[in-house]
């Protein structure tokens, strides 16, 4: 059901500092920041030949990234994103198998302008999983 690895997301306490590190120290191609109010984050994508790294900074008071950074002040891996062909079909299959979809279960538009869903980390070896329809 899952396809390619779309990205690995890293929560960071200061997006500009993280961008500088990836761009200037690692020599990576880095996108412009994009605010995603519905998700409570500002994101930047580090473009790699075979995938992407998403750098996440909290946006707004209720950001889930803010609570993550309270527990992990230096930042850290937040989630992993896999591609799926049909997100609603994937959701239905996962729920039928006992997996929990976070939120109201309806896909939301993610940073790439495509539908996304998040799956409970307790159902996937302690890892928050994002699915993105391609």
C-alpha cells in the first residue's frame, strides 16, 4: 500500500538557524519557508536526490511542534512520510486493520498541496507516520 518515502520531518527550535546549517554546512538545496496555519507549522524542505527532509518550526500558540520541542528542546525527528496512491482507500484499509488516524480522520492539504493524514505513533513502533497522496 505505501509507496516511496516522501520525507523525514525534523522539528527545530529555530528554522533560520536550521536552514543555515543545512544550506551552508551540508551544502543542501533548501526551499523557501512556507507557513501552514492549518497544521501549526512553518516548513522548509531540504531537497535531496532521492527524498526530502522537512524542517518544522512551530507556528502559533497551539502548534503540535511547540509541545514536541518542550520535550525535546534541541529538536529531533518528528515524523516520517510515505506516499500512497489513494489516501482515503489507504485510510479505510488502515482503520479496518486497527490503526488510528489522528484528528477527525479526514485528509487535510499538506505542504505540497496534496491530501495528507497522520497515523498514531503507538500503532507504528513509536513513530508518527504521515501519508501523502501522490
